[in-house]
């Protein structure tokens, strides 16, 4: 079972402001004639986050300390879900892998989206029963997550997550964003998440999964999404500062080479 970076009790991974930076490395080769060839070294790319926590309760501070002890500072890898990103991969390519359509579900590119320059998809269900379009995502077995998307058309659609019962919404001619939060209580480190569509045709856009209680602005993704399986802490000590009864603050720095 992989180790996941913990969520605080308020239902999120971090507090604002969050500092994130992406560091790249360029290979430089100087030829005998003086010309220079440069190309990016993908193996040298890393992402770093600085998470500053304030006004934590004693149980929340204790949760971070327990996590720190479990990974032994810099020593062990863990899975980190970027609180500023979308956990779904290829959120703009619903007709291709890794999205999994159930039988009877057709997925084709739509006409327009509520955000200029981004793609929507038409999802058609030719059966008499709901069918899903999902993706396998790594997720904390005890985490809280929010799934969101925009929809319009003539049909019923719902967010689907694990085996939890979907709540269907009737699509209309206007774009509407649907959001639904889910609390996991399982022993599995992966989740099957996406949408479930009843009979009919709808257009969907902006599928997003986040490790928090409510939706933020949509972030389109490609092969790189918000789940980092090879993350490490960048420090060997965790200092919690108490500013009063049940009021703690600390800073956590994380890095991922992937």
C-alpha cells in the first residue's frame, strides 16, 4: 500500500498561499566549430512545493507529525496529490486512453465549450441503462475529493466515484457546472472516477478531480496530471510552532522527480 500525503481535517491538502516551482535542466554541447546544441534533459526535471500551515488544531498537527515519522524525513517516497492541479490525465481527450467508456457509450468531439479555446465532447448513450466514462486514479483510501464538470444537452448525467451511488442531474441547453464531493472509506489505493450518463446525448467539458471539499478553477491536463507517485520531503525535521492552545503552524517542503 503506497503512503499518501495526508489531508488536514478541514478537507484539503494545503492552505493558501502555496508556492510551486518547476525546475528544468538543459544539456549543452559545444561543437569544435564553436556552435552550440542545447536540448532539455527530461530526467533532470523536478517540481517543488512549499506548504505553509497556520491555525492547525492539535489533531491536524499530529497527523502531519505522524506522516513525517512514517516516511522518515527525506528517506521514503510517498504519493503526493498537487492541490493546484487536476488529478485526471488527458482531461481534453475524453475519446482516448486512459478514459474507459462502457459498452453502448459513444464519445466524439463536441462543437464548443464554456471556456474559449478548450474542447468539449459529445457523449451518446444508445442503451436503456446508465453507462459510465471513467479513469483509474490513485487516491488516498481515506481522502476527501471533489469531482466537477460542465454539461449541457438532453439527458441525465452524474459524477461517478468508486462504487458510491451516483446522483443524476438533468442537462439543459445551457452549460452548467456540476460538482460533487466524495469521502473515501476503503482499503484500495486507486479509484474509478468520471461520469455516468443516462440514455440520450449530452456534451461534457472540464472533468476535474481534486483533493478537497469543493471545486476550483478548471485546469486542463495532458500526460502529466496532479498525482506524483515518487515524491519526497526536502527536509529531515518538522518543526511545529504553537501560538496558543490548539493553534499550531509549520512548513512542509516536497519535491518530485517525474
